[in-house]
C-alpha cells in the first residue's frame, strides 16, 4: 500500500482497488458481486456520473428468482483527506445510500512511517492529526450516531496501513 521510491502511501483509488481485490478473493464462490467505481447517479450531460468506491451486492435468500438484492456501499478515505471527518455522513450516507440500500461501511486507510518521504509532508501531517486508536474510536462513535438516528446502518473500519 506504499510506493517504494519515494516512500509514500498510494492514493485512495489504489487503496480502494486493493481492498476490492481482497474482498473478491475472500468472498469468491459465495454469490457476492464486488464492484468498483459503480456509477450510482448518472450525469445528464453524458459524462461519468457520481460513483462509489466499492459496492457489494448479494441475493438475500436461498433462491435467486424473486429474492431481494442486498447492497453494502463501501467508501474509502485516506487519513489525510480534507473531508475525512464529515464524509461518512455527507458523502456515504447523504449521497450514496438511498431508500432501498441503507447499509454502508466507511473505511479509513491510516498510514504512518518514520521514513515517509518529505515531499509528501502535507499528507503525513494530515495522518498524524490523530493516532489510529483515536481515529477508530472517533469513526465508531460517528457510525453509532448515524445508525441510532435510523438514517442508515453504517459501520466504520480503520485500516492499519503503517509500515
């Protein structure tokens, strides 16, 4: 999850792709579809519309025909992202989840290394604004508040990407 020369974290798109590949490997053969950059809101001008990082779809039942499809939307953010603290609600819940699909997971990729390249100092500072344990508590509490409001069912996960 790190570029080696210079030593700095890969970007959000690469992290989401890596995570989607791990999910595909782990869930292979279980009837679960893992999609990346799935367009959920079309652009009327014909360009790519709004897309989500990862979507997991599965049939909820023993039969395929007539069974509902359940969906979990996964939003990935790197720890330096400017909207990290508010994107769970404003992006994942308010924009990506809808009346039929209200389950989401907010994944925060937390990076740290004493050898992080100096040319990436702004991102390094952003990640060090809080440690991994504090981030885990912060986002778990935020997910609990959203779920308690019955707006959506959201979980959070802080992914340790430290070296």
